[in-house]
């Protein structure tokens, strides 16, 4: 850095200290935009740009089974099953390793405390080493222990600290998981993060050759490590060839299925990408709006200092030397914005992440690292320079110095050209503010529409909870069904309970289980099979949830293991599977030789029990007694506020088995409200950005109108001396300002329509191009702009002609 520029910086610092109002406004305006942008960028960087914190992350792939979507649509990704995992391990030459986990809730009991359900996962022996999961102490599983399904456990550092007090003597001790003792062999280091699922305890998956004959299951998350130099296309080609072999070897369960590989980072970020990029785009607009506001302030400041610039030129300064003070001030303002912006970002990252409780574990460690800080500083300096470049260029273009000196003595401002520049900046601010305001309104409309959705059941006065039945104590379907029925009977006997039933569903978005169905009399394959939501229910569910059956019957106590397999289907499933026909008595099945044909005994309405924004889709309901697992959700209808009965319901279940954990004991309305957290967080953030953008735009317009009034004081005096009234002068000034607001609204409308199309996938029952939404946002912005222009125009209308002319 040259000594002359250093001197310019010192001079700029002194000048900024003499103008604390301008300096504080410019720095804080940039800091707000830079801080918000840096915070969002930190999340986007961790999600999509920063390499995953695993060895060989660039070669880490997610392997999945795929199946064509409805009507031959895009492929839908499913997990892998034991059969696929073992075949991929044996036959894929493009991969160095294939490892899998099966995430599931695990009941942790004993230790003299209440039982609880924790996030568990069965993992192949190489899964944790593949992700570089070093143990803080102890070790992980070996290949022999995995294949023998030994009763071992590796704890996460968080569970070890929370449940076991960080006691290192836990190694070698037994803990009770799902009713069985497991020996703790290791505790992972605190910095380890699983890829997608949050996991508290890891146990051996127990994947053996016998798993090839197990019932079809595609719920394993599978990772592959590509060999060096092997392309993604080559891996996918080999996966598809293996899928063809599996179709030939297992036609009943694998017909119509294929497979593919995706980079692990892209797969992890898939669900978060749209939201993250939307917020990043919003804060980019906010930052641009802030820069325009600072540029307007800086231009007004430069106009007031035009005489000083003219003197410099008259004394022989070059145009660069004349512009340098303004650029130095802008650079300092940018650095000041960086300092405060980084502080804002550091404070905002935590609350920003807290808005999404279902975020990937990788986002738990979001920090303002060196890359983010460097980007923030660079962004700040560029923003500062961009805000000051226009005034500096205007100063450097001053023409004849004598004329400029004379002009600086006659007029406060820089003439029509400077007014046009400032008005263009106002138009730009208006356009950017309209985009932000439209986006916020669209998100708020989505939130409102979700709140109006009829889910198809009555969620009022319903208590929900999750129950996990350990396989060690409830090994078969009959025992599990018998316990659930006893538990429901005991709960129904609690005073204040109106009804109780069980379901497989947890009423949590993106956690709705799905299956594939084949229709009797039609060949199996993608052209005839289709994907559907899958539920297991106990008798009384439809009555407890107040879902009126459309035709047929609900389940009864007679629908148990050994009786004719039956099903209730939703209206959309019935219409799709048998259009124009009565679904009652028809038969369908899930692929696989072991799965029986199911006879349809009832048709239910479509409901939204997997999230209010979940589109109504085909759903099949099966009796819990005929096909069940150890994980079940209970729904309890109460006569009064359900939260008050939670302790009594817990005790009713624990009277049958004290070691069973009951988790997520919440009113259903609370659970459904929590399911809107992502939409609510987007709406809150965009509304906040829009409010700030609206304030900046109105301040910019207020400032421009004020300067216009100041520079046209003589003109106003002459008009009023010739007979113009105060109101007519005020209207003239307001119309002059609003003309540029109108230009900004027209440009902003085009930008808002493009932005609306980009976020269409995040909207519910709303169109990104909705004209009423755009019109409403434009009217709000125009009204605020009108007020901002009216206030200084009113002052001008009250001027006394003699004083206005005398002031010149």
C-alpha cells in the first residue's frame, strides 16, 4: 500500500470522525446486510461448499435403490436392503468399500433412571472407520463382531456425558438396550458427526449371508467409497447392471427396481438446498439494497463537498487524486461494516440454526471459519467501495474547474445529473425492496394456508406418544399385538380418556413410511405398481381420530395373525388402483414372495397425517396385529386438555412394563404446529429482511426528497412568489419523487415474478407469480414511499417566499 494512500486513509478517518451521523448510518447499514449475508453464507458453505469432515470425502457416495415415479416420472430414491448391500459388496469393482447403517429408535433402560428412547443405529463394522470416527477411548466393532451380531455398543460422546456422567469406567460395563445387555466397547470423540441421522448409540448391524433370504427391506442408508479415478457415471452403470441381475434372481421383489450413486455432500444437502439458497438470495438483495442506500448517502455527501474537490483540481490535483479521499472513506466504511457485520453474523448463526431443529448433524458445527471470515471482509470492502465508487467517479469527472468553482458557490447540490443518479438509486432500492417484500408475503401466505388446512382428522384433545417394544421381551407379532392391546385397554380406563389406539405414523413430516403395491391380475412392474404411504393401525384408530370411513368397515379384534390378511385403503389409492370400480373385495400386495395378498375391506378419506404440507396421496392401512414391529405410536383422545393426562397415561403403560420408554408425549396439535417450523422460520426471516429493506428504501427516498427540496429552494421560492400555493408545490415534489418509485416498482415486479418462480417449490397453495400478492406488496411499498416523500415536501410547502429567495 503506497504512502499516499495511507495518508488518504488517515485523512478519511479524520473526516469520518467529523461526520458521526453519516459514518454510523453507513457502517451500520452495511453491517446489517453483511452480517445477515455472512450468517446465511456460513450455513450454505457448511452444507454445500465446505468439504465434508470425513476422510476421502470427495470419493464418498450414497448408494440407493431407485424406482420410477408415478406415471413414469423421475426416479425416486429409496434406501438399500441387506440383499443389495451384500451383492454390491461382492460385485462392484468401482468401489473400495460398501458400508451400511440401519437407523432406528432404541430403548435405553436401567441405570436407576426412567427409560428413554434414543437415536440408535445398527452399523456394519467398516461404517464408522469409513467416516473417520475415532474413539475418544475404547474402540469400534470388528468384522467378526459385526457378522456375529455381538451384543456390543459404541456410545456417542453426547450420550456418554448426558446419561453416564462422562464416567470413563463405562468401558466394559453392560447397558440395557431394547431389553438386552450390551457391553460398551467405546465412546466416540466429541467432534464426530454422523452424515445425516443423529445417532446416540451404535450397535453391530449383523449383516450376513442369511440376510439375503430375509424379507425385503430397503431402509438401510448405504455409503460407498469410489476407487481413485473412477467416475460417478461408472459407479452408477455398475449399480444398474447389478440391479438387472437382482431382477433376474429375485423377480418377485426386484422387478422394476434400479440403483444409482450420488455424491454424499449433494445427497446430504438435498432437502436443505432450496431453503438455504432462497435465504442466501434474500440476504444478497438486502445487501444490494444497503449498498444503494449507502451510495445515496455518499453521493449527497460528495455533492456537499464539490467545492473542496474543485479546489483540489484547481490546485493541480489529478482526477485520481481528487477521487482518492472518497474511495478511502468508502474503504474505511467497508472495513467498519466488516467488523460489525462479523459480530452480527457470530450472534445470528446460533438462533438461525435453532429455527430448524431437523437440520443435518453436519450443521451443528457451523462456525465463522477462515474462509467465511475472509469472504465477509472481502464482501465488506467491495460493498464499501461499490457504494463510494459512483460518487468518486462523479468527482473525478469534474470538468472546467473555474466553472465548477463558480457553480459550487452558487448552488448547494450538483445539478440535474446528480439528482438523476440519486433517483436511479431510489428506483433500484424500490425494486429490491419489492422483491424482498413479495417473497415475505408469499411465505406468510404459505404459512397461513397451512394453518387453514383440514388434515382430515380431529387433532383437538389428542395426546400422542411413541412406544418401543424390545425384541428381547416381545420377539413375535402376537406378543407385541397382545401388549399393545393391553396397554390401550389400561389407558382407556384412565379417567378423562375418551378413546385410544395405535398407529405406525408419528405425525412428523418426511418420516412417513412408504411401500410399493402390486394389483392382483396385473403384471408386476413400474407400469402397474405404485408407491403409497403405509400405516399399521389397531382397532379403534379411525374412531379415535374421528376419521369417517367412506365404505366398508374398519379393523376389529378378529383381524389378527392367522386370519385373512385385510387392508383399508384411502380414496385416492382406490381411485388410482381401480378407477370406476368398487375397491371393496379387491386384492393387492407388497412385492415379495413372503408378503400375502391383502383383501380390501374398507375405504377411508385421504388425510394429511405426515405433515400439513404433505400432498394427499395413496395410503394403505394394515391391522397392527397382522403385521407389526416394535415401534408404535399411541393416540389418546381426552375429554379435556391432553397435557394434563400425560402423567396418568405414562403410569398406565408403566404398570404393565416399567422398563418401556414413552417418548414424545405431546398434544397432537403441538406436534402438528411444530411440523411447520421450517415454513415458519423461512417466513420469519424473509419478513425480517423485508422490513429492513422497506425501512432502507423509505429512508433512501426520504433523503433524496430532502436533498431535492434543499437544492430547489430558490425554485420553490420563485414559484410561490409568482402565485403557486404551498399544496401545489408539495404535490410537485411528491410526484417528482414517486415517478422514480414507479420505475422501481415496474422493475421490481419483473424481478419479483422471477424470484417467485424460483421459490415455487417452497410454497403451498400459492403461486410465485400471483398477481394479487405482487399488487399488495407494491401498494404497501408505494404507500410507505409516499409517506417518505411527503414529509420533506410538506416542509417545502411551508416555506416563506422571501426567506427562500433570500437564502440564495
